[in-house]
């Protein structure tokens, strides 16, 4: 079994973040950058994307508006950087779950991935409005996935990273496409689960796991 990546491996730096003008280096700048993203997340919960403004984000973060524009081109840049941070946190959390439980099978990996996503949906500010919705960069691992578009959609980009964390579990070439399809299915069912219940309908969450695991358990063809 290929060793599972650590949390730091899962969040290999991609600087600058999508939508960011630059990645802060000094500690004080890093703290301001994170405060801006925290403020953006909190305001998303309060007023949604339509009500979000860079001025309000800067005020909430207690950061000069000029500093905000040093880091981000505007509102869309803020949202893209927050989506990237959400993805990094999800991958960190999933990698920790996998490492703590030992080498996964399909059922346990599915459980870990869905449980981490649901936990973030419940507990992480702004995640219910955005999750990884603006992830738009192609990771290095995609070089051998010729069946995917050159510009990955959001779920395809996440699927590539899931394949990396799964290691030998998803080594068969067909899993490149299978994980992308599984992400689309899981995304739809989990959206339904959180529409039915703000905390996530348990029956629908369980059905999501069953659906994804059953699908992935079929031997994927090699394309």
C-alpha cells in the first residue's frame, strides 16, 4: 500500500491562490489575509454572496480596504481564495481521518470523505454557501488524466486530489473518471440532504455513502 500523504502533503502550496494578487509572506500579512477570509466567510453566512462587498469584508476584518486590494483583485478573488482554503481544509481533514484509521477500503474511504464534508458543512463558516465552488486550477497530478478536460470543472479538480489521497486504492486508470462521476453524484445528494435539513438529513447522507460506494465498487474500465 502506498503511504498515505500527510496533511501538509495534501495542501501542497499553489501560490498565489486562485483570485489572489499575491500570497502573504510575513506573519502580520498572513494574519490579515486570514482575517479577510474569515470575515468573508462570516458575511456569506449572514447575507449570502449577493450582499457581500469588499468594503464590508475589510470593515469586519479591521483591515484597510487598500490592504484587501493588495491581496485580492476584488470580490470574486476573495471568494476564489476562500474556496481554495476550504478545499485545503477538507483535504487536510480527510488525510487525517485516513491516516488515523489505517489503509482504507472503498467503504471506509467513502465514509471518511462524506463525513469530513458534512462536518465542514455544519461547522465551517461560509462553507454552506461556497464549499469549494470556485476551485479552478489544474493540479499537477492531472497530467496523465487525458480523459479529463484541460480546464477542470470543480468536482473534477477535487476528484484528482481524492485519487491522490486514496493512493493504490484508486490506482486503476478507470478511477480517474469514476471519481469524477462519484463527486457529481455525491454533490447532488448532499445538496438535497442540506436542503431537507439544515444539519444534513441523516437518511440522505447515508444514501449518499451507499450510492457512491456501490458505484466505486464496480471495477472501473481502463480508458
